[in-house]
């Protein structure tokens, strides 16, 4: 009898020890967790609804709330899974029209050390097309996205998919990548081709010139078969109508970045100049969902735009910057009235914007920014004043070149 009690006691001790080891293993799993806190004050001189003539605005394409408000807050966790895989999850938290919205921004796994310069990523992620697209908003040099990103991508392209990249074993930087995506998130929609509705290719190369200069050039292509991409709704005769597009979309882009810093040390002073140019060709149909009878038109669209910017850190912690954006569009269809309701006519106006910014970073974890933009996106110019803080709590990865 006593021996059985002893055996049971030993078994219990083993169970406690096993649970303890499990807890220790859990504790040793040490993910990098970070919170990005973003707050803003915006003041606009133009009180009318935001427009980009010639572009159907969707996704997160807006100028943001007026007055004091929260911006793009993020909760992010990343860690190595084992010797072959790592993972990352990012949730975006923002207020929109007095409602708090939580969005799954990233949720992907990636490979480590496959060899031969190969890397694979699977899940939800930002596409690597262009230069700015795969960067989180809190590392942008300006408070908002360039107009061409706003007009074509609804700020940024992200989707569920698979990415394969190859980094060449050369003295200069050369990276080639291909992505296959579900095609369900803006600027795609509908998850066509059995959930393989969007695809992209990109090429990036660059290098150093002496010890003070570095450069990078990128080429990108993205296309999608789109079914029912929605833009912002319109109130028309007490009926809400939603412009939707169904058809094919092709985007081509080129980006270039040049950076100068004394002896390659950017902590003291640096100058960064970057520019991107995109074109988009779309063919299909536009429907005003909610209209009765259904208003529809054929649609053939050609849209393009570019921005160029310069950011100069003149003393440690202090930077100034200037950005200029410009867009143009030439859209045609069988019903001009429907194109106008969908925001696809320009009335001879080409959107443009000039932006100045000054920011101060006490450390790599904090930044306070002042920004002024003269926004000629539509007929009446808008003077936009912005004050922004961006603070990082916890682990925070290095910023991109």
C-alpha cells in the first residue's frame, strides 16, 4: 500500500517536472513584441469631401480625420520559429468615424538560411513592388502616402499569398522576386482564378559609390483580374451608390533612391533623395451598385503619377524634407455620366501636391513631426497642417535604406 503511494507520488512529481519544463520552454520562446503609438492633429482649409479626379478612391485613400485623433497604431510580434522558419504578425488599430477598427495587417512565415540566395514568404504581407510599399507607415518620411500610392493602391498593396525572392551572390546588390496573391484585398478584389487573382514581379539592384554614396534602382510589375472592386460610396437621390470595377488591371513602376552620408555614417548627417513613377492600364466595366435601374459603363483607363522627395538630417535628431507629387489620367467609357459619378473624369485637372516637413527624433524609438501641404488634388486647393507623434514601445527593427 505504501509502495503504491510512493509510486503515485513519484508519478505526480514527474508530471509537475514535465509541466515545469514545458513552462520553461514557453518562457524561452522570446518573441520581439512592439507597439507603435501614432497620434495626430490635422487642420484643413478645404472642408469638402476628398477627391482625386480620374481615380476611383478605395482602401485607405483619404486625408484622415480633422482635429485631434489617433493615427495608425500597430501591435506587432515576430520571432524565429526554428532554424528554418520565422514568423510575424501585425495588427493595425485605428479610429474611423468614431469607431475603433482592428485590422490584420500582416500574418506570415518566412524561411531562414535556405541557401543559394533563396527566400520564401507565405501568408499576408505587403507586396515588394516599388520602394515604399513594403514599409510600415510609421517609418515613412512624411505623415501620409504619396498621391500615386493613394490613387492606385489605396495607400499600400497587401494580400494573402506566396513570395519567392533570389538574392544574387554578387558584389553589388541584386534581388529578384515573384509574388502570387489571392487578389481579394484592394486594389484587387474577388479572389479570381480560384484564389490566385493577382501577381507581381520586381527587380532591385544597387550599390555603393565610394564611402559617402549609395544608390538603389527598382523595377516592378503588378497585375490582377478584378471582380467587384469597390470605391467610396456616394449619396445620390437619397440612395447610396457604390462604384465597382470588374476587369483587368496592370501596373508598372520604377523607383530610385540615392543616399549621401559622411563616410557612410548616417547618425550625424545624411541626405536621401527618392522618386517613384507608376502607370496603370485598366479595361473592364464600372457599375454603380445600388442604382435602379443599374447604371453601368464600359471603362478603359490610363493613369500615371510620380513623386520625388528629399530628406536632409542637418544635425543629429533633426530632419527637414520636401516632397512633390503629380498625377494624370485619361479614362474613357460608354457612359460619361457614370464615369463622372465614379470619380473617373478629370475636368481637365491634374492633381498635384507640395509638402514640407520638419521632425525631431529624441531616439530611434520616438519622433515628433510638423508638416504642411498645399494639396491641389482637386479644383479648390487645400492647405493641410499636421502635427504627429510616433512612438515605439518594445523591440523595433531597423529602418530600411
